[in-house]
C-alpha cells in the first residue's frame, strides 16, 4: 500500500477558545509537498496534529506508513549523547555486550538485523555533513545548525514512509543547505515541508497554501505557483473593477428611477387635487401607479443588492494579507563613538577574536556551522565568559538569539513585553504587539504556545520596546521564522536603523538587503571579506 496522509473533518481549538481549524480536510500522497502561508496561519500546528503532538477536538487523521517529524525549533538537552538522539544506545550496548562475551538472548533480540547500524549511521551523518561528529559526543558540543542536522539524521535513520519537516534549513550554512536540498531532491516517499527557503520550495512537486483555516493545492514548485497566483490575482482585480463599475451603474439607475417615480407621484397628486377626472378612477390609477412604482423600485433595489454581492465576492478573491510593521527604536550613535571592543578574546570554541566597532556600523557576520558565530554574540552579550581577553560593550545592547529563548514561556507576549519595559503603558504595549500582528488571543496566549513566527515577533517586540532603547543590536539568524513579506519588512527597518548592528546569518540575499558597511567571516579567525 502506498503511503499517504488523510485528514477528514479535523477541528482544533486552542485552550483559550481560539479556533484554528474547523472541519479541515486534506489528502497528501507520495511526492514532495511544500506548505506555505503567512505567519500564524497554522502550518506548524498542522504538522504537530499529524505527528500526534496535539490532539484535534474532532475529526480523523490517518497516516499510512511510518511517520517521521522534525519540528521547527528542535530543543535537545545539551548533556544528551549523540547516539541517544539517534536512537542507537540500546543497539550499541547490546553489540558491545555480545562482543565482550555476553551472549544473553535479550541482546540478540534488541539487535535484530541491525548489526550494521553504526555503518549505516556513519553513512547518514556523512550524507548530512556530520562526518566529524562522534557518536559519544554531547549535544552541547554542537552548533545550532549541527543540532538541526542531527535531528534530521535521526529521522532518516528511522527510515519513515512519511516525513514532516518544519523549516529544515534554519541555522544551516551553505554547504549544509545543499546537503538537505539533495536529500529532499531524492526523497521517494511522502514529504511535507514547511519552509521560507525559496530553494527548498523550488524542489517541490506541489505547493499547499494554508490560509483562513483551509488549504489550496497547486501542482508544481513555488515559481509555478507564484505565476499562477499572479494570473489569478490579475483576473480578480479585473473582476473587482467590473463589479465596481456595475455597482455604480445600479446605484445611478436606482437614483434615476426614484426621481422618475417622485415626478409621477407629484403629477398624480396634482391631478387628484384639481379633480380633472372622477375620484374613483383617480383612486384606481393611484393604486395602480403605486403598485407599478413599488415593483420598479424593488427591481432596482434587487439589482443593486445583486451587484453589491458580486462586488463583495470579487473583493474577497483579492489577497490583502497583513504585514508586520517593524519600527526600530529611535536612537543615534556618533560616527566616531566606540561602540564595542574585543581585545584578543579567545572564544569557548577556540578562535581568538579582535574587533572594534565604531558609530552606526552594520556588520554582516558569516561563517560555516560550528565556527562560533552564536558563541561570539553570546560572549559579547556576557552570556558566556571568554577563555581570555577583554570584551568592552560601551552602549546599551540587546540581542535576538537564534533559539528565541529570551521569553518566559509561562507569560503571555504582552506580559513579556511589560517585564522588559516596566514604564510602558498597557495600551502602548498592545499597540506595539499589534504592529507585529499579535492581537487579542495571540497577545494574551502563553509564549510557549506561540508558533515559530509568532514567537519571533513577540521576541522582537520585547527586544525593541525594552528599556533603555538599545544602541547596539545583535541578531542571530533573524529570518529563520519569518515569511517572505516579513523578511522584507525586517530588512527595510534594519536599513533605516541609526544604531549599530551585528547580524549573523546564512542568508546572503537578506544580508545584502540590509546594506552592511562591513562583512566579517568567522572560521578559524575573524577576518574582513568582500561582500558575498
């Protein structure tokens, strides 16, 4: 039997009563399906429902075949061993026991036909660029990108028939992304991918657009979908223009009909008052005129109502998605003011870094996974102590971490912002959150229940409203959880920010849009490079 996903009449409501899906239906068969939609449309929640992490209020979810699921924000305990994450501990222990002379039947039962498990594991790790990762090493020794790849390796080793991936290229450098692209390109089963990475979506066999609790599928990749959508929206615009023109005409004809009817009524009243015909005949004519006028008036009113309905339907076909409005805090930094100085700072992962930042510089920080970009930013912020050297931050600095772990998961988005900005009024906080499309339920929902995109926006709102206003912003992979429109808004805001910026990213296209004044590459050392 071929693998598939089938959802029938699925409804899901958050604990606070907010309904996300109502009698939702979807069928996905073999092939690569890209799942897109604006932040907060429910993409990650949908995958969590399929994976069994959430339970629907009603409806059926049927998965044919073994299921594998890689969540968007994979959080692994730093002290876990790599072989534990990969699910190899029992088999490795059983093999080791037999090799040492313990021939207990339980060991053979655990191993089954997995005698070559380490060889297959090594092949999978090499496939994903993790050839240097030892099975006995700890998760805490890996970079954010390596953790994502390790999670993906664990899913691939389970050999699932149905694989769900939520933003699988987040935090990955160029080489690692290419390896994931190749894995996606050669996938033979059912694959459902949530991604804002255009390169991933160009590999899809079809695109599913999730909006307003419903999904629409289009055969082909993202470019094909966008072309079809552009044609559809152009046709919808023409329909709106035609419907508007018809609506105006019907309003005009109704007005003209009312004027004619008023004239007839005045003439009939005049004839009645002057008694030019017998009273009984004039009464009959008056009743006939009133009936005729009523029919004519109702005819025009009905036509106007039909025209208005057509206009409403046409307008609903036009997409008018809300976009976040990012307003960075008003601040300024004199061009010669020293903002940050790192003097022979030896990072926890080895490199020795020296850096001098002056004035409103915008620095793009690049480098491969594991090079220490996040370690460098955490060292600047004081979260990590360097092995040696001096870190001197001379202005108020804030940072947006890659894992978005600065929020208290038990507090709502509004409460998190209030904690960072105690002097801000409740109205000011909610106005700021509304600019980030966090209104009503989302603003009051515990941060731990927010989607990846919602959590990013709540974190950014908390960061930007924090007191005092930052004059140095450190951003670690800021585009990971944003849809394409939000990435554009963020880039525009960063271009106009008058403070200093250090942005670590594996997305060179995004980095170019913020117009860096310097490009720095961190690998074995920190060096200035030409723009990518």
